[in-house]
């Protein structure tokens, strides 16, 4: 068995990290501590906590049209900003999911009946494929660290039989 001391390891570059915590606990604020120049893709509109940070640039994703907004924005970053930033932060994947489903709910308002104004099962399936593909695309960018934030929330669910789950 070969044992290595962590102090002998070289620090990785081109890393990917997920900051997953409850809303308001400092996920976005943590981005100010990344070394080098950082581009934050602001999805949940909480980047005001980064005010005054000299090494951070912010671009806002169009949350009214998150699918097309993400496609065009990420393509533009990929093509035009490779090598400009040391870090790319996607803030916040949970809000991206909510914006996606909100757009789908708005699209369904043109339908009649009980489905009016809510996302359809197929919308959840599409999100289940699109989100990992989007993350894979971002993770394929060489020479830049990727940081994602997401909300962790808990809720208690009680079944008709009285069982409770968190």
C-alpha cells in the first residue's frame, strides 16, 4: 500500500466544486476568496454581496428564458473568454431549475384544462437531461476552475399513515 502525505501533493488546477447549503449561508460570498479572476454567472440575483470585489466580474443569466439564455451565454463564454478567467462560478443551479420550470409553466398556460400553468412531466425529464449536459459542457472548459452553488433545503413530509420524513 502506498500512502502519500497531503503536504506532498501538488494543488490541483482546473478543479470543479459544488457549494451546497441552505439559502443565506454565504455560498455566493465565498466566491470572493477564489484566487485569480472570477466570472460569476448570476442566476439567483444575489451577487450584490460581492460588491467591491476587484477580481470578480458578473454576468446575469436571462431567467425569463433560461434555456435559450444559458445556451447563448455559455456558448459566448466558451468561445470568447477562454483564458480570460481563472474561475467560472454558476450561482445558483437551484434557481436555474426553478426558472426552467417556471418558463415551462408559462408555456403550458396556452393549454386547456387541468394542465394550465404548471410544468408537465416531460419538462422535468428534459431538465433531468439538460442540466447534466450543461454542467458537462462547462466542465469541459480547460484551464479554468468551475464552482457551482445550489440550495439545500429540508422539509417535513407526513404520510397519511402518520410516518414523517425529512
